[in-house]
DNA sequence: ATGTAC
C-alpha cells in the first residue's frame, strides 16, 4: 500500500497492482470480494493496468466500475469484462424549456404519456420505428439511419446529432454478422427504439450549474433551470446474443490454450485469435446498435415534447457516450485496448480524442444517479490521464434486487419520489411495486461517488440534474 | 442486463 491520499490507493495483490480511486470509507465498504475479483482479472496475460472507480461493486467475472487495459500487440479481449449489456450508455438532450414551464403535474403526466406512446416499455413490445434497416444500423451506427431520423443532419450548424457523440460508427469485419441467427435479427429489429428494463430509464430533468465551472456550462449551452432529457439504455437483445454466442466460443479457446482463473465466469481470448476477433467485431456491431437505439429514443422524445408543448419545443444533442465497452484508444502515442465495465470516459480540455465541438472544454461525461436522485454532467480533468480518463458510471448498487424488495416498503418508495405532492417525480406507470428494486436505497449515495471523483481530480461537476419525471421499463 | 433458466 501507499501514499496518504484518502481518495486513491494502489493495492499490491498477488497477481498485480490494483488502483482504486475512492475515498477510504467507500473503499472499505466495497468488501473483500472485489479484491478477489481484481486478483482474478489481473491474472489475464499481459494486462497493463486495472482500476476501480468509487462506485465499484461485484459483477459477473469482473466488478462493475473496472477499467482494464492491454496493448494492441499482445492484448486480450474479455466478453465478461465488457459484460452482457454491450454498449450500455447515456445520452443527454437539451431543451429550450425552463423547469417552471413543467411545474404543472398534469403537464408532466401528459408528457410522460406521450413518450410512452412512442417508446413502449412493456417487455416484448415492438418499437415505434419500422422503416429502419437493422443491417445498416449494425454496420454503420448512426450513419445507417434514414436521414429523416437525423433532423439536424443538413443544417448549417452541421450534424450535431452525429458529431456530439463518443462514437457514431464502429468499423469492423461485417462478414461476422452472418454468425448471428435469423431469430436474433428479427428480435433486434423489433426492439429498435425500445428502452429495456432494470436500471434503464428516460428522465426529464432540471439543470443547476456549478458556479466553479459556469464557463464550461456556457460553452455547452447549459442554463440554470433548463430542462434536459437523459436516456440510459443499451444494445438490448442483440448485445445479449453477441455476448452469449461469443462467450462459449471464447471458453473453448481458453481451454485449448490452457487459460483460466479461479473464476470460470471470467472469459477472455487473445485479440489475435479467431474467438477474440469474432467477439471484437460483433461487440462493435452491438455498440453501433446501442448508439442508434438511444438516438431513436431521443427522436421519439423530441416528437413527444412537440406534441405536448407545441412545435416550438426543441431538443438538441448534448452528448452520447457509453459505459460498457472495449475499444482501441491512443494514450500518449501508444495504441491500447481499453475495457470499461461500468466506467465512463471523461477526456479533458484539449485532448485530441474529443469531438471537435468539445475540443476546448472536454466532452460532457454523463453520470446517472439512482431513481429519484440527482444525475451529473461532468468534464474530465488532466489528472484523469492516470486512470486512462475513466470515471464512475453512477451510484453503484449496494443491495441486490431481492434484498431491496425485502427492505423497502411501498410507502417509503413512494415518498422518495414525493408521490402525491406538487413536486412529484412523475413516473410512467402506477405499478410502483415492480420498481421497488430500483429505489434509491438499492444504491450508494451518488453525491458521495461524485465527491470521490472530484477529489481524486479525475473530473469536475459542470451541472447537477434534478429529476422531474421518469420513464422506466417493466 | 437479457424475449432470463440446470
């Protein structure tokens, strides 16, 4: 162990070093299992770096909150590090409305209903968009969508939907798509523009700017009290199928090469192997699906705002980025293969990896809170370089879904959403029981997580987002 | 997380 910085520690595990960016109290609350999992992950050959963010908690094979880095030369790719919701991530749109314009509970209800009409949240429901070629989306991401769904594509401001994203298209060997069975194609096509369930959500929020970073907020076009829309979703059944299919191929490769750790659920293969290449290619198709899926939902939300509040209502893209993925990135002059499982990239001002509109400020890093609590818009700091520019991805679970259902009563849950009061966080349906496992008590305090990220000098808060209404899947 | 699952 190490220095006297209460927000960072290097832990000397038998298999290698683990870097933890969390306040001592958060670190001690993580438990022994997260270290055992890190030690397994550090046994994967040629690993260069592994770290936890303050929201780290136990996941399958690898903790959620992990950054794991290999070189591209002798690197490895791990389906279980990426996780099953490949491409899961966040998108935020800014509206030209102020929070007081949504003060009326009935208006918020009407808006939520209008969203629900376009984004079905029931399991198995078909998406609102039927004229999209799935193959185009998988191959080309946002560039595979018909022009009418990219409303600002031809404006003089130049394609904000396509430039205000972490990645609008991943290129890969498209012949690998043939490996996916017809039934999965069919299911995925129906699911375009759908939210999914669990921690996924669409929230209508009100911004408050952090004074210290008002200059960045202004550059991003943020105002105090401004209404924003935050979307949290992933690659739905497509990514799930890719994960499942490729994992079994990777497991075969592992036994052929004599690889493995104490945890059979930790799967990995050399980047330069058939199984590794197939997974990487198909993972990229899922990242393309996920970004297009979030884009389509934002399009539907924009339509719902216009129907409810008049055609003058407008939504512009702030940013779209992921927190479950692996890809090549240059750090310094070196090409690396970075896995982020429940971690968000936050590049600082001036970094060449920023899209052009955010070159001078750093791009927005979008951090969701738990239901009924605040979310955050952050900007990376230069100090984040020592963690490959990874920050947290949200609050992080402290209780299993079942344990939460045992602990939290319906009344407690309802009062955490201020149901029945004037400032109620309007929910899309009355089946509160079905969502108890998503209550704030299931999660760490997001404010504490953010504090750790800020104190570790990884990123700074630009704005806090207070929820006004939420759409959840069931 | 996922049209869940020995």
